[in-house]
C-alpha cells in the first residue's frame, strides 16, 4: 500500500512517516502532482495506478456531488 498525504496537511507529515514505515511508499501530493491539481484528477490517477491510500482533512469530498462520485468510484482507501 502506498500513502499520499494531501496538500491540506503539511508535507512534513509524509517526511516524518517515511522512517517509521520504511516498507511503505509515502509521499505528499506535491511530490507526485502539481500543487494546483484538482482533487478529481489526482483521485482518478491514483485509482488507475492502484494500491493507494490517501490521508486528507477535506471532508467536503463527501458532500460535493462530483467529488463524491469520484470518491465512490475510486479504488483509494481514504482516511479523513
């Protein structure tokens, strides 16, 4: 399982988790995508790649219809 730390959390969280879980691939969103990448776009890319989890505080992903649909269709494990 690979973990993506969303831009709404500090990228240092990803850096701090890497030594604790060396067997896991942990990155901040800005390491993998441009900072202005839309949520739907990175969710689709990670879902297509497979094996990802995402750590985010964006609870609005569950309330906006287009983002909720992308969330439900993705193969990403989300932690809010």
